[in-house]
C-alpha cells in the first residue's frame, strides 16, 4: 500500500487548488467596496495599470445586462440565472449577493484561490453584503470602503457615466444610502475626490499587505 508521503507532487498541488487552506494563500486578498458610481473600478484599474505590485482584479459574475463598452471575461462574466444558480449549487462561488434588489453578482472561487496560492494579490470590487461575507471567510483580508466627497457628487458621477436608466439610477442611489451607513465595518475609508490621491492611498494600503 502506498503511503501519503509518496504521493506525487502534482497530486498535492491539484488537491490544494481544489481545497486550499488559509496557509496556502500567500497573495493578499483586498476587498474594495462602496456605492455604485463612487469610482471604485476607476481607482482599482488605475492602481493595476501602475503595475507596481503583483496583483489582479477578480472578474466577477453577474446576471445583469452587459453595458456598452463592457466585455465578457474582462468587465464581468455575464451569466444567465440558471448558470449562476448552478455555480452556487456546485459550491463554486466564494460569495454572492442580490444587488440593487434585482441582479445576482458573485465571485467565482476560480478567480481568487489559484492566484493567491501563486502569490498574486487579488482585488475584489464588490458590494457591502459580499464584503461582509468575505471578511467572515477570510479575516486577514484588507477591506476598503470608497466614498465620494458628497452625495451630490456621487449622483453626478452616476449620471455622468451615462450607463443607466433613470429607474436604475434611483435604485442605485437608494442602495447607496444603505451602504454608506456600513462604512464603519471596513478597515479603511478612502474619499475619492482627487483620483491620483485616492489611487496613491489605496496603493499604500495594499503595499503594506505584501510586506
Ligand atoms: P464604480 O465602479 O464605483 O461604480 P466607476 O469607476 O464606474 O464607479 O466611476 C463612476 C464615474 O465616476 C465614471 O464616469 C468615472 O470616470 C468617474 N470618476 C471616478 N473617479 C473620479 C474622480 N476622482 N473624480 C471625478 N470623476 C471620477
Ligand atoms: P455594477 O452593476 O455597477 O457593475 O455593479 C453593481 C454593484 O455590484 C457594485 O457595487 C459592484 O461592486 C457590485 N459587485 C460586482 N461584482 C460583485 C460580486 O462578485 N459580488 C458582490 N457581492 N458584489 C459585486
């Protein structure tokens, strides 16, 4: 009978890929949250484009419609309700939530675990419900809440993006009011007024996690 000690190495690594324990995750996990339209994606993309740290953004999954200019597998994975439910049932999601009361959004584990095992930092740009779940699953993650300098500025940014109908804008503003009340749950709050300053602040916080 073969003892476990003689297991070939690739079996161990494929096991780890399927069932990674916390100690296998050397790349830090960064959760960036905050109201829709506050500039989370812009700040995170700017930081990643600096290429100053080995990190990537997890491409999450959603059942919402694709916006103009968005790309499958880059902005999101656009799934049907059935595909999303199948992934939940197969325990393939790290977390998921119904956001703005209608669409499903969630993080596939495959977007996170293998990269963290390889030492790459992973950024999740997710809503506050998802952030709370990830904090529970991974207490050593860094959680950052991004806010706009005021509610009026937030509304102007949402409208300025020009991607949503009036009904969706109103829904997003209603969600934003509830989300803002949960800012204190996060490790840090960044006010995204000057974009360069917000990017520099996030870079500093993330860099600390690599040290
Ligand atoms: P989120 O990912 O939080 O929903 P986006 O990154 O899509 O938000 O940004 C919403 C809009 O605000 C975009 O049009 C973006 O260009 C703009 N924006 C982001 N950050 C700033 C900033 N610091 N100053 C002015 N406009 C900004
Ligand atoms: P949008 O439709 O504007 O792209 O995103 C709406 C909200 O869903 C944003 O707050 C965004 O951060 C959040 N979101 C995106 N992906 C995920 C995810 O995988 N999980 C959760 N919980 N929220 C997500």
